C-alpha cells in the first residue's frame, strides 16, 4: 500500500460519518493516518464509536462553513454528500482534492475488479457474479454500494473484487481501472442531485474510463460510451447483442456469440429481467476462466434478492410480489414488463418520493398490462393521475387491502413503487417488510 505512505503527512478530512465515513476512518487509523473527522450533524451516527476507539482525532460536528475544509490537503467525502455543497465547492475552488472511498481503494488495489453500475439491477448482477466466480473457485469479494465498504475488503486475500457502484460514488472516482465494467441500463433517477438527466448519464458512463472490457446494453443506447475507442465492447440484450435470448430446441436459451449456451430454466429465478441480468453477468465474467458446469451450479442456487421482485405468496389464486427496491420509474417498468401476462393481470402498488422523475414514462405499460394502480405517499396523487385505473389511498395496509379487493384468481399484486421510500419509511427494506406483513395480515 505504497500510496498510503505518500499521504501520511497530509491533512486529510473525512467528510460525513455514517457507515461509509466510519469505514474510511477505521481504515485510515489502521494505517497510522490520523484524519480530521467532519459532519454537518451535531450528533452524527457513529460518533459513539469514534469517541470510544479514536478519541484523539480532531473533529468538527455542525455547520460546515466553520469546518475550515479549504485548509485541508484532501477530503474523502461520503457519497451522500454532494460536491456542490457550498463548503465543499469552496474547498475544491481552493485547490483541495476531493475523492471518495472507492477512489482511495482504486489507488491502492492491485487485483482485478468487476465494476457494475446502472439505474436498476445492480445488486442482482453483482450478487450473481459473485456467486458464479465463487462456484468457479475464485476467492472473491463483494462490496461497494452493497454489503461491505470497499476499504474493508483490502485486508482480505482475494483474487477479484466485484463492486456495485452508484453514480454518487462514481462522481468522486477517477483512477478505477476495472477488468470489466458495465452500465446495465439508464433511466431517470436522482434528478434532485444532478443539474440534468445528461449529467446523471455522464456520471454512470464514467465507469468505463480505464476499463479493459466494456459491457453495454444492446437495448439501451444510453449505456454506450461516448468514446468508442476506449476498449473492446461486448453487448447483451433481449434479442440482440453478443449475449442474448433465443429459442433453441423449442426452449428459451442464453445465447453466447451465436451459440446456445444454457437453457434459461437453469436459472432458479424467473422473469425476463433476471434473464437479462444473467446475460450481463456472462458478458462481465468473459475475461475469467468459468465453465458451463460452474454456471449451472451458481444459477441453480441463485434465489434472487430480498425486495427485488421477491415472491411473497399465493392467496386464492393471486400471486404477490415485493419489488420495494424499484425506487425509480425504470425499475417499475422492468418489473411490470417481466411479470405481465397476455392481458391486464397486474394490480400495482406504487408511490413515495419520485425525486423529480418524469412519471409519464409509465403510461404505456400501465395501459397495456395493469388492471389497477393503487397509489399513496408524497407523489401518490401524481401517479394515480396517470391513468383512469389509478386509485389513491393513505398507507400500505389500505393499499394491500384494496389490492386484495380488486384482484381475482390469475392476477398478480405487485409492489413496485417507482419512488424512493424516504417520505414514509427509513429505507426500501422497511417498506418491503411492511408490504409482506400487510399481505399476510389481510389473508390471515
């Protein structure tokens, strides 16, 4: 970790405590670097650990304008904080280098990295990639925007790192040189943080910088790098691309460069979005030595993620699915598209904080596949107004009760909010758990 020796005498601030910030502090302290710890909150989460384990560190909690950030040599910022925060922008203008924990990881790490971003499906893809590599005998670590903070992975003896990266993390990452990198898809999200939709797209596309193999979505032109000369490009898609779906011997197959590789029935979970995620994994892992047998083992054991099109149960012929992780419009479109039948068989529960996204994109999918749209939360009224099938209610329990009333045998009740949960819940997990509990309650 030679780079750490180069910065040992620098005045380094860790901005934003919480989970990521604490991870950065722990790592730096373990390397005999004493950072200056800053948070805009008077009593930030993690402060008790700090006082117990690193009481000698200088800290500032409260108004950032009084934190003297411009006097630092480097700021390692948590992804929840925008670079446009006035005190941060002022420090940048003063010549202070501002990076994130992923950038620090990239400057230290020497092992191969598989890097994944996108508006939707990131967690599923990195988890499946992790399991495939593990089945193939690699010592693999999973982290980033999922599970373990990246700096906590550096102490392990790993062959490869699989990282889920958000646009916020990519905004402060410039040195990552992934073995393979993908932007799975792009749809409107986080427009409350970016100046424009294009700025959000540019943030996602930056994952390709320095990557050896670029994986793009053949069905989403926005995922293609602006500079086509960066590195070799491979693609995945529903019916097109190097990795796609097609019929072979009267059964749907994962196709790899024109050859039928495995039937989709090899995957334990169902749904078109899961098949596309699997194709993305196959493309991402093409630089590694993985056999068909390894894939068979991993795909058969993969049961999907909690709150991501998770099957809750079947009651009176109606199936219930929890996709609380569908926190933006694109994710809800994918869920509807994946579960839709030949007729209007979906009763969709949606709502929350849309974060300024264009909800009109949902209209054709609602028109074609949705029997009823039940809405609540901050932007519930706007969602319900999209269609004559829209109904407004007050909370999850009322929404589930109404869904039970409106659905019939053969229908699917789908929680796919198209919105963040922060207006009513601590996070999307709590919202999904509430849905599951309400489903069980109305059928008990």
